[in-house]
């Protein structure tokens, strides 16, 4: 029987960020290798996330803000050549990850990886608004 992982302080941040990413149209999780439970859209990963019980790590595609993100401590271009395409990896050892900032990273990364028709839904393009019928008194 596998030994349960010990909870770490960043587990709550991971759960929050994963739930945030899964709320995007067409988003799903994928786990291409042990130690990851990543966010993807149409099988294209938009956020590499560690799993609960492991040290926190995240990698996102930031085509517009990678140059700014890389000025932060504990960030680096994502290995395996992904950094050339704007991917940034971050860890936050011994501290609570900045969830609000990382939500912005996930949003930018989703928009970079998702099909245009799904991004349009976020911007109000293809979303059908509910029809409200007025009731007339007879």
C-alpha cells in the first residue's frame, strides 16, 4: 500500500489554482507523468502544476508578460526549450504562493493555448445570453 503524502502549506493554493483553471471552457486535467496534475484545453497543457503533498511548482505560457515574471525571485524560463516560447516556471519555497498573481498567469496561459472560439467565450463573443420573457398580466 502506498504511503500517503504529508500535507504541505501550499496544498490549499494548488487546489484553488486548479479549481480556477478548470472553470475555463474546455479545461481538463491531465497527468502525463508522476508528480503532476496539469491543466489542459484540447489536450494542450496551459499550466503545469505539482500535486498536493509535493513542493509547490507552476509553469505557464506567458507570451505577453514573461519578461516581467522572470524578474521575480524563484522564477526561471521553463526547461526543455519551453522558455523560448514564453513559458515561465516558479517555485515559492517556504512561503505561501501568491494565488492572485498566479491566477493571472493561468488566465494568460489559457488564452495563449486555447482555441480562439473558446477564448471568444471568455470575452463574451459566442456566449448565448439567456432570454428573459416578460410576463404580461391578462
